[in-house]
C-alpha cells in the first residue's frame, strides 16, 4: 500500500478508505492537506468540505466541525492512519 488509511466517523455513519493519497480538510486557520508520513497531529476542524483522493477516486464531503487525529510516523512500523471525528457529514454529489 502506497497511501494511508482514513476513517471518517460520526454518531450515525462511518466511512473507511484505504490507499488514500491526499486529504484536504477545513481547519480553524484554513484548509490543510494530509499526505502519507504527515507529522502526528490532532487538529480542530471547522464546518466545510473534506476532499478525499484515493488511488482510484476523489470524493468530497460537506462536514460539521470536529477533530482529525493523524497517526503517521515514518520512524515506526505502525500503518499510517488518519481518523476524523465529526458530528455530521454528507457526501457531495
């Protein structure tokens, strides 16, 4: 696998993507991107659009505020994993 695993979790539904190449998220200070081997971080999200790009597709979601937990460190053997916790999310068609 060349990318990382992304999980988007709300109280009512969840999405899981493997082999994610890039995720764009609405942070409190503006949009930020997540790539493989990103610095471990916990970042607050504001309402906006999350864009997920995998090796095969690009999907956009309208989201509420929440947090993103990035566990991605090239120094360990743990698989890169990003978890987004939100109150609500809707896929943008």
